[in-house]
């Protein structure tokens, strides 16, 4: 789950996470739901913020730079 949280922090979608760690999307969805539950959050953004607050991920895990709009 910590690896998945880091990947969420990097902006990976569930499909991208599934492909990267060789799991089904359903399995990734279950892990993401567990992460939300454990952190007491309702969204990916809240999970990343809580992860940063709790030291589960660091700013080094956050991609640098802002994409062009």
C-alpha cells in the first residue's frame, strides 16, 4: 500500500499503477480503498496530503514542475 500511495502521489491512475506493479485494476482499486480507509480520507488528493502530513510520502515523491496548460 505504501508503494501505491507513492505512485498516487506521482499522479499515476489506477490503470497505470496496475500495469506498473502487475496487478489487476480491481486489485488496485481495493488497495486504494484500503488506503483511503486507513487514512480516513475520501479522495486521492486527501490521501496524498495526509500521506505527506504523516510522513508516509515525502515531497521527493511529488513530481517537480507544473505541466503547461
